[in-house]
């Protein structure tokens, strides 16, 4: 047991001080992001919006993320990742506190768009920061550490969020989200001042290649949009499925979602370190994670046994553990050819697009055809994603021989 624990700790060795601070800031920020997993339930039950209305609001949620990622990439290349991260964190905190006051349909829609635009300027800046603060050989593990922080926060967040809703209502949730974002921004100002921070891999390209002209990267982004559309069901329609089909209360839904984060915290770093030393390619690993995610939707239609919810969550979690660190690393590797902000903005924008189409399409499909058909469609969507990744493997192999 001691050897196992020592080996686990060894997976964290060699990462820079700045990456550790950035992880702590991300942990504080993410632990406060408790509104998001419960947003669909809040809109439907507290604000009494229809399923269709909730779907459109979630699309605007994604549109804000898409626009924010694009703006964040542009600003990162112009003013640097540090300023963008500080402005995003503090601005998002203030907007969370404001959005709770909005109860009318179009007012809330506008508010969530502004909030997500501000929040997602952080994404491309953070990816570039991780790249700058990491040695080339440590980048995948640095990303895995950031994801570990995100998921530690996400483990505590939904579980705590469920308790807060039961005891304090949703209003307290918005306040806590806002305050933690501001605290994360202030901590960033204190511990990661540009003059004190050590850049380990500052990439400058004299004749940068446009991300839009990188064919393999565009194919990769298309696969990530499809992956994201299916994956995001676990944070919008699937909580509703837990509630409406299995009648689980918010605190149990929070615990199911927290299981995802806990498993990532325990298994992601050692698994990523082990996979880095295998013969598998980055694209091959992303593909395998896609297979597990496809199965997570397929199994939910096999039986009405409540335990299948745990099995589905396990499959999705290990699909995420394997796919996402290596998809991040693949994007960072391609970004070395051009402006990193532009490459990482496009990568972040795929999740914005997934939010635009994923939540709304899921809501509309459930509203019109029910949960069973929706999970079948998501399974097919993941199969298409997998086929695109198979094609991407061939494109990347051809590049090596040119």
C-alpha cells in the first residue's frame, strides 16, 4: 500500500511551482462553480421554464462560451495570458452575483450570455499559461494536474451545492460561485505576478501558421465538437434523467456527479503517466476514450435498474480521463506551429459549440422523443466521432512521412 501511494506521489514530480499555483487557483474557482450542474433543474423547477426554454437558454450558455473563447484567444495573443486570466476571474465573480437577480426568460438569457462570455475568456489564456509554465516533457501531466484541480473542485462542488440548495436555496449558490471566482482572481494577482513567475517554454514563431490552415487540426476539432455534444449531456439532460426517471433528490444527484470528480482525482494522474510511456498515440488514446463514452450512453437503455446510472458514470468518467488530457496535449503540440492563443481559442471554442448544440439538442430530443431515443442518438453521434478520429490517425501518420 505504501509503495502504491509513493508511486502515486511520484506522478506529480517535476511539475513547476507556477503550475501548482495555477492548479490551486483553478481548484478554488471550480469548487465554487456549483450552479452549472444544477442549472437545468434550477431553470425548470425554480424559474418554471419549459424544457424547450431551458434548451434555448443552455444554447445561449454555449454561445457565450464560444464568443468568450474567441475573445480570450485574441486577447491572449495581444495582451498576454496573465491579464486575461485576472480580468476573467474577477469579472465572472461579479457577474455570478448579478445573474441571480434575473428571473425573466430573456433577461436570464442575456445575463447567462454575458456571464459565459466573460468566464470563457479564461480558457485559452489558461492553456497558454500551462504551456508556458511547463517543460515540454511535462505538458500532458501539467494539464492532468489542472484537470485534477478542476475535478477536485467538481467533486466538492456538486455535493456541497446539493446541500446548499436543500438548506439555503439557489440564491446562496450564486453568491458562493461569485465570491470564489473573485477570491481565485485575487490569489492569482498575489502568487503569479508576471515578474516573479518563471516561464519554462515560451514559444515564438517567426512565420506563424494559421490554425485555420492546419487540416489535421480542423479534423481534430470537428471530432471534439461531436465528443463535447455527447459528453455535456452528463451536466444538463442526464441530471434531469436522474431526477425525472429515477426520482433522485438533488443531494444524491450531486453525489453521483461528485463520483466523477473523485475517480478522476484518484486515477487520472497515474493513468496519464502510464499511458504516456506506452506505444499508443495521442489520437489513439482519444479514440479509446470515445469508445468508453459511447458505451456509457448505450448501457442506460439496457435496463431500468438504478445501478446502471453508476455504470454509465464509470464508463463516461474513464472515457474522459483517457481522452481529455491527451486532446489538450494534442492541441498544445499543434499550437507550437503558430499563435498559441489562436490555436487554443479554437480548441476552447469546440466546447462552446458543443454547449450551443449539445444542451439544446438534448432537451429538444427528450421533449419530443423521450430519453431512450435521445441516448440512442448520442451513442450514434459518438460512433461518428470515433470514425472521424480513425480518419485523423491516418492523416497524422501521412504527415510523418512527408
